C-alpha cells in the first residue's frame, strides 16, 4: 500500500479554500482533515511507512493540466523526448499534458497516438494525452480519421503549427467532430498574411526593418471559425490567443452563447515585441509576441473568464536551431517549469482564479476532468500539486529538465514555485526534485 500524507498546507480547489492535511492511499485521497493546527487532524492516522510531504506555507491544489505541449517525440528527440518533457511537466506541477501532433510522423493514425501514450505511461511522471490531427499529415487537404482516433481515446484534434486554411474543409471537420463528441482546437493564422514574417507587425518591426506579422492574420481566422461554430453548433477551442482583437471576438462569441473556449500562453501575457529589439531568436514564437496593449487585453481576458486556460505552448528547440539568424530560427520557447511563476508574477488575479486556469478549467476542455482538476476530497483521484505562491526565483537553464534550453525568462524574477507533485498517488516531485 502506497501512502502519502501532505501536512500543514492550504487546500485550494473549486469548492474553496481551507487549512487541511491530506492523506493519499493507493492513488486516492482518503482523508482531508481541516483546521489541524499541529500535525494530523483527529482520525487521520498515517501508517508507519507513509511518505510525509511538508506543505507549510504552501497551497495544495488539484494537479495542473496543460492543453498545449510539444514533446517532439517521435521525430525530433534531440530537442525533447516524452520522458524529458514529462519530467519538466511534473516539476511545473502538471499531472496531465496534451501532446501536440506536429511530430514526425504526425499524430494522424492510431499507431502513432498509441506510441505517444505508451511512452508517457512508461515515463510515469504525468498523464500524456495525445492530440490528433485535423487533417492527414497536417497538410490541410484531407480530414484525418476522426472516428478511429476518437475510438483510441483522442478527445482534442488540431493541426497546431498550421491553421486549417480551407473554410469548407474546416466546416466539414466541425460537422464530423460534432457528431463524434470531440473538440477541434484551431491554430488561428491566415498563412497568406504571414509569409516571410518574423515578428509582430507594428512600430517595433518597422524600426528594426523586419517583416511584420499582422494581428489581422490571427483575428480573421478567429472570426471565421466563430461563425463556423455558429453554423454547425460544434464546440471549438482557440489556441494561444495573442491579440486584443481576438479577445474581443471570443468575448462576443461567449456572450452569444456559442460553445467556444480559449487559452493564452504565459509569454503572451508577460513579454512584448520590444524584446526582439536585440534580434534574439529566443523571443521568436508563433504567434509572435505582441504589444503592451495586447498583453493588457490577454490579462483582462483571463481575469474575466473570456480566456479559459493558461497553456504553455512548450516548444523546445536545440541550441544550434535557436542560434540561427532571427529570420531562420524556428519559433518557440520552453514553458512547463516556468508557467506558474510567470502567471503569479504577471497576473493581477485571485490565486484561486489562476489555479482554475491551470487546473480544472483546462481539465474540462481536455475531457479529463473525471481524474484531473478534481476537488480534493475523500474518494477522489490523487493528482495534486503543492506550491509556494510567494517564493521568488530565477531560471537556471542548465537545471531545467528539458533537453533544450530556449527559455526567455533567465533575467526575469518569477514568483511561485512547485514544491511537490503527486501523480496517480505517487510523489513524482518532492521538494522541487523529480523522483523518477
């Protein structure tokens, strides 16, 4: 019997906040003893072989769920593997991550999806949820076999890295998905408007003499797909929103009662396009960093619930790739281990709302809310995160779990850090160190 006792923390879940000790046995929360003061509450007996996790000064929350992670395997294991990415996820407090399908081969078949899932299970650090492609090979020409992939347990489908350009194909995809009860997630980019673009189109790119990426390229597709949702009734999730106009469109769609959800990445509410003033590829992402006004809109969208989830868009790249000239370097940055610290340092939101955007709200979108983001109560699955919301720290790239080092936060003070992570009843991170 595996037993863990989490002592001295403040439990925070969708039901509220209270001081309590938590007992976990064999993968399930068995006791939550409130107002304990010193040690365990009455009746919360720990066995002699129990592992005790000190949570003094910390928050005990449901495990975090990341809707948007690039684990690179299969095909680009030099940048990341499912094991190394899972370790970074656990260190960041994530007990489940959705693996994006832009692998080689792409996740457009049951065999590849099952491979990704098995690799995650072998690592045993968090639940790895393979997404499926919307189109075969993410080529935007032919729909992937949704029914087969859904039968294999895939609930979220996307061509992330590419937006589906053909509106008729996207309409058919939504109609097909609606009948199967699955969700499509769109990377909103009208590719014709971003050809050759390096960074956000605005005063900074003009000053630097670099090709610009207009906000309109994102907003046109957001608008198109909202209208397709209106037509078909199918739900849609909008990936990594980055502009004020996109936030306004999603807010209006929700006001109309449409079944849409949205996410924002930490870098889109913490970094501006001005960071590219040094021509450093470390700040190159897709969609690009935007303006201070866009950042303010993303923060407001998270605060009022227009944007449902914080998702990292964790995108590792090897040093030789990221050291290419800015116009040649691939877009993307690491995010799993820094997400909480960036969120608490940059968002003026109640702590419970930040945790909701990291935990139970994305769990519902990924359709894993039967086991992740659950209330911390007897009988519930033990997928838990323990974090100190006040500690300040700085990133040391060499200490990150990822095989890559492309983090933009080396010089940025972060606030809030994960201390322990419990996945499926096992302590996979203890005192900030991975145990597997």
